C-alpha cells in the first residue's frame, strides 16, 4: 500500500499569493486610468515586497525555533558547559604529567577540548581548533570514546 505524498502547504500558499498579486495587478492595470497606472503599480510592488519580507521573517523565525528545539540542553547559552555531569570521565590523572610543563594549556582549554571530544569531534579537529599537543588531544578523545561518546564528527 502506497502512502500519499505530504502536501507542501507553505509552497502552495506562496504560489497562490504570487498568482493573486499577478491577477490583482492585471485587473488594476486594465481598470485604472492610464495616468494612475504607475502609482497603482508602485503600490502593488510595495505590497508584494512587504508580503515577501513578512513571509521571510516568519519562515526564518520558525526555522530558528525548530533549530533551537533540536539542540541539546547543554548547548544552550543559559547553562554552563563545565558542569559535573559534562566533565564526568575527564581524564585528569592521565593528563596531570602532561600539564606540569611551562607551556601547559589551561584547564579551561582542556575542559573545552573534553566537551568537544564528548560531542564527537575527532582529535585532528580539536588539535586544529584549540592548538593542543597531540598526546593531550588523544588522551581526551580516547577517554571520551571509552565514556561512550561518538568518536568522530
């Protein structure tokens, strides 16, 4: 049994709106005196532009709301990234010997790398974006993989 395709009501409404404006312009240009046609055409063009801007703003707001709804709670701006739950499994003991040097990265950079690793970014991506040494990045991504997070992005 085949199911019917889903109707694309947004696209249909857009086509219907454009056709309505075209018919309205044709009727207006046929019934308005010749001297008033530029004014009527300008008013119709302004109305069409306003309708397009309004439709684009509504569509953008809906897509943004849908995107926000799909984001995990840890990614929202109101919540901190570095919570006890997000740092669970952080390999501090394994990293401690690597953090004793003079050019050791900050704990905030390591926590950021850990969050990226647990979100599925691979070692090369983290190394490139956070400029961390290979051994530190691999320790973080390996621990994130053991924790059960995706290992690639």
